[in-house]
C-alpha cells in the first residue's frame, strides 16, 4: 500500500514546508497521461524509503500552491528539505533518475560528521 500523502493548498505548509524529513511533492492532474505514468514509481518509492516523505498535489484543485511555485507544466516534482526547495524534476522521468534525485536530496540533508 502506498504511503504517498495527498496534500492541498490548506495542508501544504504543514505537510511539506514543516516536514521533519526530506520531502518530494508531485504536482499532477488526473487528466495528465505522463502524471499517471510516474505515479506508480512514487507509490513504490514511498514503500522503500522510511526517511523520506512522498506527497502529491492536484494542480486543478489546488491552484494557489501551483501558482506560488510557478508550476507551468506537469508532472513536476519538487524536493524540499527544512522548508526549502532544493531540487526539481520536470516530466515523466525514469525511476532511476527519480531514485537518484531522492538519494541526492537525502545525502544533502544528512548532518555533517
């Protein structure tokens, strides 16, 4: 079962910006074919990573957040650490690229030894 969290304009700040762990948010819409292609990848990764939060937000229903982050094309994945956007992926990219980006974000969020 997927652990992807559905967020809204009202819950974006709490779920994404105040998240205690690195977070990915997938800006998507139900009519978007490429969005539907990558959705199962995020479902899979959400089951594999315990130290990373995966979220999605429907841009048709949550226009304010999509506008705030200047989302002009979907699917758009943005990655956040401590409330700051640190990376993004645009389009239906392969799983290995998504996984590599998640790993990179996790490495950048790790405390220095």
